C-alpha cells in the first residue's frame, strides 16, 4: 500500500504473484511505484500459504533492504504484514 503522510491510502501496488514457496520482489520497482505517486509511506503485505505466521529470514532481509532503499527517498516503511488463512502478523 502506498500512503500519504497522514496514512491515507493513495495506491495499491500489486508487485508480484508468487508461487507456493517463494516470490521475487524487485525493490527498485516498489520504490518506483512509491515515488510515482509521491507516497510518504509504504506498507507491504504478502501471504504465507503454509499457515506459518513467523516471518522467514528472506522476509526479514527483504524488509531490511526495502527500508534502506525507501529511507534514501525519505519514504517510511510503516509495516510488513503476513496473512494466512486464519490469521495475520505484523513485523
């Protein structure tokens, strides 16, 4: 989700549709979508078909790398949400 400074949603960027075990995220494309709409903040969201709510090491590394890239552009990464069939978590 791409948001204003007041956290109003100004866009939803559906970056990728992954497989059952992984998905490739290009940070440059996420950052480009955010800058195109002059977003002040970003919230990421993805599912875990396995039902596991705990973020994987790949999830955590992606979040760190995305935060670094967005920080350079003065865009805040507010949250990372993982969805399962029965629940969700935020990290």
